[in-house]
C-alpha cells in the first residue's frame, strides 16, 4: 500500500514500523534499515530505508535520504531520493529532491532543486 494515496494519514498508521527512533534520541552516523521507519528523534548522517519513512513533527535528519516513500512533518537538511514524498504542514526540507511524486501541504516548506521522473 502506498503512503501517498487518497487517505494518507490512515495509510501511514497502517504500516508496520520496524525501526523507531524516539523523540529525544540522537543517532550519529548512517542509518540503514529494511521495511519501514518512524523517526521522531535526530539523525546526523545519511538514511537509507527500504520501504518508507515517517519523519515526525519533532524529528530531524541532517544527511541524505534514500527510500521509496516519505512523509515529512519534521526537518530534513540534505538531498532526498524517493519515489513519492509528502511534505506536511509542519515539514521543512532544505535540499534537492529526486522523485516521481511530490505533495506539499499548506504551511510546508521546501527549499531546493526538484528533479521529477516517471
């Protein structure tokens, strides 16, 4: 099931999260995981998650991101390569995005270069 369908919020919470970085946690270095991750803490390094990432409102990533689907409610400073991405109303992305699908909610911020593909 894709994250960026008609009922995005419902789809997000139906995913099986196999990796959780909780609020207040700090990870320094690269993070690689299979399946799905929810990040509510801070990551200082590159992130590669096989299926998808939910970046919570208090979550942040300082590094490059590679995944299939991503929903951003927190902050990303780095380039993102993803099949589909949604930047929520509290989300901030600073960096280049390479994607087939981009959605930005009112209030969401994106500063960077966009490369769209099919």
